[in-house]
C-alpha cells in the first residue's frame, strides 16, 4: 500500500494539483486584500462613506450601529454586505482565471501551429520516404 501511495504522489498531476492549490490560496489572500483594502474603500466613499462590510440586517429587529456590535451581543444577522464583498472577490478571481486560461490557450495554439506541416511539407516528406525505400 505504501508503494502505491508513493507512486500516486509521484505522479505529475498530483504535484501540479498541489502547486495549484497552494498558488490559489496565496492568490485568494491577494484578491481579498485587493477587494477589502483597495476597491471597497473608494467605492464606499463614492457611495457616501459606506462600508459594505457593515451592511447587515439584524434578525431580532434591534438596530445596531455596526456588525461587530451586533455580533458582540450575539444577535443573529443577515450579512449581505459581506456577501457583496464575496461576489466582488469571486468576479476578480474569475476574471483572472479567464485571462490565464485565454493566454494558455493562445500559447498552445501557437505551439500547434508551429508543429503542423503544410501540404508541401507533407508531400516532400512522402517523396523523401519513398526515395529512401528505393535505396
């Protein structure tokens, strides 16, 4: 069983997956900071100094000044501001992945185009092979 596990771990796909997960978690931290620290403050300022993370509805009907105040007293809250932040983070990550996949596909097309033989090249290869068979 240890040998099978060792063979499984040594496969390239598993290592690639592990690297992808590690890079993804690091990228998530960067995107979280981008949204929380760079995008949301100016957006909140444009909307009149609003902090999206403090958009919530208290389910017990009591009004609280901040989400932290509501959480401190143990009130159940519907945190739609945090949900908006999560959607923005998702859109940024999705766009970054889209750009990454688009670039990888573009590079793969160039590699395929470079290895594809033209009709003339195919005919010359066939002639060369036929001449080699005669000798």
